[in-house]
C-alpha cells in the first residue's frame, strides 16, 4: 500500500490523545523558546536524547541567546560542544546566529522559508522550530517520522530517496492540525523514539495506532521502513603518539577545514609505525625520547571513515616551546582550554583526563 491510499487523517486524533500522557519531560520542552528549540534540534542530530540533556543545559546556561552564540570565541564554542561531535553543526549554528543578528535583529524568524536560508538549517529543523516554537502548521520529518508513517501506511518505498521524503512531507502538511502543529510534530517524533523503535522489537501494544497500523496487520514491521544501505566506510590505519615529559603533553591543532577541523589532537600519522619508527619520528620533531611503550589498540568510527589506531606512550626530556606547530600543554588545562575529539579518548585516559560532561566527543 502507498501512502496516498491510506488516508493519514485517521492517525491524528489518537496520536494527539496519546502524547500528553506519554511525552517525556525534556528541558527544551519545558521552555520551548525558538532559540532553545533550535539548539536542541541541532544537538539531537545524530545524538541520543539522554546524551544531549547535560550538554544542552551547559550550553544554554553559558550561551543563553542568539547574541551570546554569535559572539562566542571559537575555541570556547568548541569546548562547550565537546562531547557531542560533528563539530560543523555548532560552527554552522554560530554562522546562523550571526545571520539572525545581522538580518533579523537577533530574533529567530518564525517563517519556514526564512529559517531554511539560515546556515545549517534544513527542512526538518526549520519545520521543528517553526511548528514547536511558533505554532506554524508545517511538518518536521526526520527518521523517526519516516519510520512510523511508513509502518502505519504499509509504505514500502525507500525512505532514503528525497522524493519519498518530500511526498510524506506533503501528505503530513495536509493533515497537520493548524492549532496543534507543535504538539503533532513532537508526538510523531516521540512515537518513533519510544514506541515504534527502529531495531529490535517495537512496543506495538503501547502504540496509539495499533489497530490502524498496516505493517502490524500484515506482519511486516521488521521489513519497514525500506532503507537503502549507506556506502561502506573507508578503513584508515593511524599511529597515535602520546608524548609527555611528566607534567606537559604534546598537542597540535588540526587545520580549520576537513575532519575534526580546529580541534586539538595528539601527534598522529597514517599507517602503523613499529616501535623504532615511532622513536625516530619523535626525534625528527626535535624531541629527545627517554622511554617508549606500546599502548592498547583503539578504533573510532566517523560517518564515512573508520580509524584503526595503534598508540605509543613516549617519555621525553623536558619540553620547552620553540618555533613549532606543537603545543606543550599542562594536563590540568585540558578540562577548560583544549577541545579534543573522542577519536583519541582511549589515549587520553592514560593521562587520567576527562573531557566534556560524560567523557569524550562522538564525532
């Protein structure tokens, strides 16, 4: 069955009756100002709700409005984001904040089309801000919404196709209640996040649509939604060097463009080095190795690449800064000063350093 054959309007009433009784208490729902809704939606991209909560509270406490975000110094901004990963999200958000300051006097616009023109805001985020914060009757279609609608309507089209997403948006636009747009969109998201789960066993007996769901009637829940597979990740071997003289540790800053742009890292190179190669590499850095020991292997998964890492802890003679791209950082300064990615978390643990609210970034 295709979505146009189903008649989505039958889903509205039971969903809106279900939502007030089952909605989770979330900090961005308690005060659904445009800024807070926007920050939460950007944070929630590719990150779980429970993981986001402490970061959201910290972020809006230090940067409570668009002006504060627009004016925040970059390293401080990255430090506040540390633990959430995908750092282009917060860079884009700051660029959008500057747009809002320049074009709209610091007020996030309520119009869907104007929101779409802000840096880093796509159709889903624009729909979420417009509907939740301003009550505009526009859909906000994310993965959760695509899944629950596909199952309810028994729609077996590939949800990775933009044409399918656009089609679902159009049908939702026709049924979204004009006086409860925000509640409707949040209810769809909530249903997908807590009941109509993507993997494992969905909680059909808790679903307000259990008598209306075509996938359940036809025993096709495990087959829907249809989702084409993403491209296979590229494997990249790297050697990470944890170089220190006791109190200080060697860091360097990544380029301003590309993967982990502007973040700090331990010196590392592509390929696996043997122990002697690692020693020679440190000598080429004009440092004097005293002791070297292998560290446990580690792995980190990015969107399109997977790092397989081999590490060494290297003790050197006293570090003194000269003309170099290297930074000799006090271990105690990590917590406040140096935004560092979780790709290196396994090696940072050897320094007994913890970053972010709950550990390290998810990149």
